[in-house]
C-alpha cells in the first residue's frame, strides 16, 4: 500500500492522478467525497475537518498519530482496508490512498500496514498559504506559516522511523514532471510511464504575484515583511525563502 501525503494545496491531488494513471496502480476516483481523499472514506480516525481543516489541523495534538497511538491494532487495519477496498481495483498490485493529513499519520499508518510506502510532496509555503488563508477567511499569514512549519517538523521527526519514504518538492514536479515521476515509479519498483496529463509549470508564479499584490497596502506590506523576517530562517531549512520567494520556486 502507498500513502500519499502533503499539506492542502501542495499538489497531492495532481500527483495522485499522475500515479493512478499507471497500469499497475489503483487510486481513488469518483468516490463522491472531497478530492477523493481516503480520510473521508473511513471511520477509524477523525478527518482533518474535526481539527479545524486546512491550515489548522496540524496544531491539534490529536491529529498527530504515531506508532504509539492506541488506534494501532489489527482491528484498525481490517476496518481501514475494508472501508477503502471498495474504491480500489484490487487486481492491481499497488494501492494508493491520498489524504493531506497523512503527513501527520505516517508512523501510525506504517504500524497498521507494515511494509507500506509513503510519497510526500512539499510545496513553497506562500502558494500553500495564500489559498488556504482564503479558505479560512483570514489574513493571518503568520498562522499559516506556523502551521506549515509545525506540520512538516512533525513529519520530519516521524520520518526517521519510516522504512520506505520518498519526498519530493512540488516545484520539482512541475519543472520536470517526466524525471520526477520516473523517480517515484522507480521508488515503487514500477516501470516508469510519462505524465498522463499536462502539468502547469507556472502555478507558483500566480501566487507570488498575489503575494506582491497584497503588499500594495502599506500596512499589509509592513506586516508581511515582518512575518517573512520572522520565519525566513526556519523556512530556509526546507530549501525555500519568504524574503526572496522567486529564487526558491
């Protein structure tokens, strides 16, 4: 089993479609739940919405499940597989489940499904935070960045105990979809196939322009510059920059 993870707006839906196009992979589609995410198709653990949804769920300690969770059990494995399996083509050898909150559940999922693999996609915090803030109806970008950093820090701590994990940047995927997908398929020990659909290379630029548009208001500019200075050092650990975002996309 393969679990696909990454914060909302990080490219998980696009990547799930690209992977599911492989003849040996089955993913979810046409399920009737938001973005065909497995979190909405099971009853073992609460979906991210219970903890505030995009931009908030990472702040809730209860949303972070590890191998020490009391939910780790054979019964959980049976229930999850039983609830997900009707949405897969079980004749295919690789089964993919995609949900953004998987980012905080890798240890739990590995304990419940030993031998499973994880594909994690990371995207620049500005293109993640602008649409997420719009969903939330907020302009508190400090909270958006704090959530991005906290969620990825929790994953990085769990990552040390994962047996099979492949991490990629969204920016790599849109810049070189053929090569990036080849790397994922090889990680999954599958013959590579080309992208099944066009991949928009300039998606980040749209949000960076919106970021600059926000700064036309002088008070907002002062706030965003202060926030960027506050989080720059921590964001750079992941290869991104808030002060010079165009250099890291």
